[in-house]
C-alpha cells in the first residue's frame, strides 16, 4: 500500500518526522508532497522546493520504506486541488493529514484519509521554528540532523532573517491546502 503525506516543510521538523515514522509502519511506500513548491524567500516560506526536497530526502534515508518526494505547486481553486495532487504524484491508496481542509478535500474526492496524533505540537510548528531562527533561539534540536546540515549549507538562517526584516515578505490571507503544514499549522497572514 502506498500512502501520501503533504506539507510545506518550512522546515521539515521532528513533528513531521515522527508522523512519517508512524505512517511508515502502515504503508509499503510513501509519497511526500512538498506543498507550496513555487514559494520561497519569504518569512513564511523561506526555503525553495529543491531545498525542502533535500531536507526530506536526507532525513528519510534511514527509514525502511520506499519514499518519493514530489513538489506540488499551489492552485487557487480548492475544488480541483486533489486531482492536481494526484496528477503530480505516484498513485496512492491513502492520504495522511491532520489539516481539516486537506482532510475534507480528500474525503470529498473519495480518498481514504487517516490522521495521527501531533507530536510536541507546542514547539514543533513551522512558524515557531522559523521564529526561533529569526530570534537566534534554539531550533537545531527540533529538526533532524540532516535538516540542520541542509539549512547550514544554504545559509538558510541568514536568508530568513534577511527576508523577515524586509517589507517585501509576500503573504497571503487565504488558505490553500498545500499551504498548511501537515501537522495542522494554519497560514499566518504576513
């Protein structure tokens, strides 16, 4: 059986990793969708799709499950989002999400959806991690080592600090399914 799990992974953190480890016990193969693949270099989406593919691929190398990491660009129409995801991904049998909009859209499309408990949600949230990077607070112990290596390789902390200090952050006041972190984070207006 092949599962599907989508997130912005800005950055991929231990909460995501915990959920992937749980999913890996239920499936033979796992497709990870890199949501909002076209967005980067903003406070909310500092990392490119390619950088997030590196983070996720390296972090999952240790798992005993075949994985496919695919970028998924946003659509402005939620009603066709699931078919867009399906067109960009290997065929999957079940989707995993805790995000109410994502769950609803997959269910309306007839896709089985499973959820799992969130792990250390109070600190393992993308906006919290990005804020810690900006403030210089501890974040490295909240992401897999491979993600730390990737962020350091691309000078990601300097990037997010720079874009957070500018008035050109971009932003969007409405939610799209792939704009929410799979651990349930809702978009924060810029």
